[in-house]
C-alpha cells in the first residue's frame, strides 16, 4: 500500500511462489508493494503471477516501488495488467519503479499491458538515476502508451549486458530495450545488450531505444549493442534508436539487423541523430518517405567506419548512409553502402543532401574514403555518392549505375559553391553508367550557388561509365560548369556520351573563366548540336587536354570542342 513498506531483506532460497493473484485499486502493487532503504531481494522465483491494477501506479510482479539494495538472481513469469489508468503509471514485469542500486541476474517472462500508461517495461517501468540493470532479461510482450520498452520503459540509469526478446508496442518513445533514456543520470549508457523483438509505435521508435532527452550534458552512449527485430513507426524511427538529441551522444560498435519502416526521419540505425556514430553496421531494409538513410535519416555530427548492406527507399532526402546531413564541417569517413538507393529529390548512394539549398553559407561537410556500390535511382539532384553537397569529396568511389532526370552525377548530382572555402572533388572515381535528362555527368551533374561564393575544383578524378542524357548539358565527367574560376585538373572520362545539345566527352558546357588543365576523354560522343570530343560548348581556358573518341551530330560538331566562344 502507499503508507507501509517492507524494510528487511528477502532471500527466497531459490524456492518458487506460484499462482500469485492480485486485483486491486491501490497504488504500489506486487508481491511487495514498496521496499525502501535497507532492504534487498535475492534468489527468488515467482511463477504464473496474475496482477491486475485498476487506476493505480507503481505496479510490478515482484515489487511496485523498490528503493533499496540489489535485486539479484530473481525470476518471474505471468501477466501484469493495468486498466483505466493513463499518464505516469510506472509498470514493469518485475518492478514498477526501481530506485535501488542494481537489478542483476534477474529475468521477467511477463506479459505487460498498460495500453494508456506511460513508463511501461517488460522488466522495469522506471529506472532512476544511479540505478543499473545488469545481466538481466525480459521475454514478454509489452503494450503501453509512452516510454515503452521491452526491458525498461524509462531509464535515467544504465543498462548493461542485458537482453529483451519480447515485442514492444506503444505510441511515443517505444524501444526494443528502453523506451526513453534521460541523460540526467551519472552514467546513462546502454552497453553489451541485445534486443530481438519487433517494435511498433508512432514517433520516436527504435529497435533498442526510442528516444532521449532530459537536463544535463552527460553523453548517452549505446555501445556493443544489437537490435534484430523489425521496427515500424512514423516519425523519428530507427533500427537501433529513434532519436539521439545531443551532439555529445555516441553509438559505437553496434548493429541493427531488422527491417525499418516509417514516414519521416527514418534511419537504419537512428532516425534523427545529433551524436556521433562509429564502427557500426546495418543489414535490414530501410523504407520511409522523407529524410531516409541507411544509418540516419538526419545527422549533424561525424560518422565513421559504418556499413549498410541492404536497400534504402524513400522520396526526398534519401541516402545509403544519411538522408540529410546538416551541421558545420561534419565528416563522413570510411563509410560503405552496397544496396540500391531509391527516391525522388536529393538522392545519393551515401548521402541524399549535404548542402545549404543555394543559401550563401559555409561548407557543410566532407565525404572521405567512402564507397557506394549499389544502383541509385531518383529524379533531381541524384548522385552515386551524394545528391547535393556544399562540401568536399575525396578518395571515394561509386560503382553503381545512377539514374535520374536533372542534376545527375556518377559521384555528385550537384555541388554548391561555399562562402568559406573552395569545395572540391578530389582523387575519386565513378564507374557505373549515368542516365538522365539535363545536367548529367559521369562524375558531376553541375555546380551552382550565389555568385559571391568560391568556385569549385575537380582534380585527379575519373569517370569510367557511359553517360546518356535526353536533353542539354551532358558530359562524360561533368554536365555543366557555370561559374568563372571553376577548375578541372588531371581528370578523365572513358565512357561513351549521348545527349541533345551541349554534349562533351569530358564536359557538356563550360562558361567563360572555367579552367581545364590536363583533361582527357576517350569515349565516343553523339548528340544533335554543340557536340565535342572534349567539350560540347566552351568559352573557358583549355590547356594540355585531348579527346580520342569519335564524335557525331547534326550541327557544330568538333573532335575537341563543338562550339568555342572566345572573349576579348
């Protein structure tokens, strides 16, 4: 009850209590209603419990509210149900509210149901700060409303070396292990744990963790943890976590293996991620609408040493690794995506969008030592690596075919000019075929941005696939360069090129002031007018460059340049 508590220690001596039935309207229900400081429970087993609570709070199969020393070597099976109660109910298969030191070597195989309740967990409903769940498990299905987890509903403490196999269903903050993680605790980590149940919710839904928040700046860290179940939500849905809401948060050495499906902000690992991610993998299919990524739907911090091995499908802002990458000077390093990536606008084999949408802003980020090998399909701003970028690409490779309409590139669909530094594509290769309508290139579709920003550089970069466009500005390496000062250096295209107007073996069209040095094209080029073995329509500077492929067209056709416009 709410006034008396058990203050001693209970040692069950590994005996079993069977058939416990409670059906009451009091708060703090369980075998023990409340245990405060000085008490402990160990070596206890409860079988086939049946607890029904009406309009009450702090409900657990073993203890309703526990604030003492450890619960250890304890197991329970049965059902825990609340009815007619909404809001903060604190319901768990073993403990409703846990304020003690630790739960260790304990398990719950309990069906927990509180359809209108918040803070509902298969093992514990609420874990307070400085409390831990260690080497424990939960195996029953859990239904709740908000902060619902197969192991813990709401945690301010840490979870270590634990697992949950039951399904979790709720609306907001639903997780296969923990529903909601508050960073106010001294050590808010999830480490060495596994979640294998399916997770279904509306917003902030994750295979391990639904979402995060709370005061303080302590990092929430997920490490050496795996989710294998299917995850279904609407917004902020991830194979591992629905959301990490602070730049200090981390995911390390963790994996998501189940399918992930949602609407907006959907990621194979994290739906909305402000923290860093490293040494992690995703192997399940990822499907959503907008802001969909193999690792994260939206990301704002560095990501390194990650791999995605299945398909990613969305509409706008869809990427094999990240749907939309935001922030300032963020880095994607040593990333690999091998599946097909499909969407509409801003679609990339690694990143859908890493840009500033044409606003005069500083460089957003860099893609380094990364690879995409799958086919990329989209409409506008489509790239084998990235659909749109205000940043740099270096030492990276795209191997899959790329298909779209406008601003389509074997590596980059569109690159923006930066206001802070010169953006560049360096030491990179695209080997798949590229098809589109206008502004189509084997490496880069085109470039743009405010005229006051800095020109771009393409250096030591190669396109090996064929390029085909049904419209204008089509090139074996680049579709169009539109700004004085852009440079192409030590770069080549070896595939065939087809288009309508402004079609070039290396570049479709360049304006006055573009500088091309040691550029090479060896593939056959065909089009209607302004067709050139090297450049279709040129008014820039060309030095130490050549073309060896055959050219074919109906007007203004040249072995090197189709139409050359000189100034001054």
